[in-house]
C-alpha cells in the first residue's frame, strides 16, 4: 500500500491486515468483527481474507472474550480484541485488571501477555447510554497496562502496529467521533517515521500557552489554537498520544517555553488524567509557570442523553475560556 489519505477506520483496518499478514500468531476477535466487519466496519473484509480461525466472531460476553485472549497469549498468540463500545468493557474489567495487568509481575517476568484491547470511546455521535463514555483513567491507574489513544489516521496505523508487536498488554482507545477524519498514511516502515509508541508530539508550535490533549480532543485544541491566532495569541498544541505512560518530558519542555498549560480531555475532570498531569507539571515546572495548570473536560456526572451531550462535552468555547483565564494571570 502506497502513501494515501485514509480515514482512521481504514487506517486501523489496514494496520490489522498488515499484522495478520506478517504474523500467523496474530488473531482478531470480538463481537461481530467477522461477517459484519464490526459495528463501525473497522474489521470489514478481514474474515473473508484470513478465515474464521484468524478473525473470530465471539459470543456477547466481554469477560469471556478477554479471558480467552489471555489464554491464547499464554500459548504464544497475539490476540487483538475488539470491545464494541466503551461502556461494554466493564464486564471484562476484572479479567483486565486482576489477570491481564498482573500476570507478568506475578510470574516474575517469565510470562508475557501481548494482548491488545481496542475500545472505541468518547461521545459526539448521538448514541444511547453506555456508548459514549471515556473510561481511560480507570485503566491508566492500573500498573501493568499501557494505555494509548491516536488522534489521526497515521498514528492509528502505526500505534496499532507497535502495540501488536510489543509484549505488553495495551488498551487501545479509538476516538470514534474522529473515525472518518482523513489524513496521510505511509505504511512503509522504511520511509515512515512513526516515533516510539509512548512519546508525545507537538502538532502546532506556539509561544503563549500549551494545550495538551489526546485522542478526540487534539482536533478541538487545534481549532482553538487557530481561533486564538486571530486574536493575536500563539498556542502550542501537544498530542500526548499515550495516557499511560505519559511523556512528561515533552510536556515539561513545552511548558518551559510557553509558561502556561491547559490540559484537555473528554473524560470528567474529577480525578481525570489531567489531574495527574497538572500535579506532575506543577512539581517539575513550578518556577517556570506563570499561571496555574488548568483542566478542561467532562463533568462529574453520568454521560447524558444525546440531546444534551453538546452541553456535557468540552468544546471550542470551553477550551478558549480556559485559555483566557490562564492568560489573565
């Protein structure tokens, strides 16, 4: 496949196809991933080309799906599990936290569990309850798991390749509201420069303030930076890409330049990933900061009905309001 403009859906499909072609131990499994191609059609055509023993339609039982993936990983396979929607992962939470995350340490490093769990997450698609949540912090808190979220098609392709090739369990959060956003993807490992999986990337340079985000909020922050530029403000946008571990060095380097930081995510602000980032950067950059680190995110409340989600989700206005408050110090 030559360099071309792909949606995130197509990039993930291409990445899975590459992994299945490259390693016979890679399996794709989940509810409706085979004949249907997944509810978002991310796995469309894979079962037809690789067969039912490589792309497996499972029962509607998330705990069983992840438990089976753990067993397969113990036998040398590299399962890639799809959880249909963010809110459906909780029946599997016990398997993920008590088994998948712990077994490597429990075995004193003798056992590896190269399992990737793909989870479409976030809102703004007009869905019903349990289809628009952002539970990334629940997994980032658990030692033994890596948690990542791409914001564009190129990162979706390469970060999934890296997650599948690694020996650690990875929770791979896919921003479903951005599934059809398109960008250039170069699948040639000899020419592409994807960068290490857990490094942040500066996607817009600026001098007055840093906006740090991941997944669906990166595009919102880029829009906020473009709007702020019209008022003479120069905002830097940092795509964190990884939620656990966090590339604190990259955030620190940016904040030392701009002296202000606003962290943006869809998940609730209360005990969210932005809280840990704010605390760490305040410790690291205390003498550089000219304003407190501010956070923008969802509210500490259950995700609302779709007709109210625009009020719940952080958007351009809330990001720019935080920028104004930071620059006012």
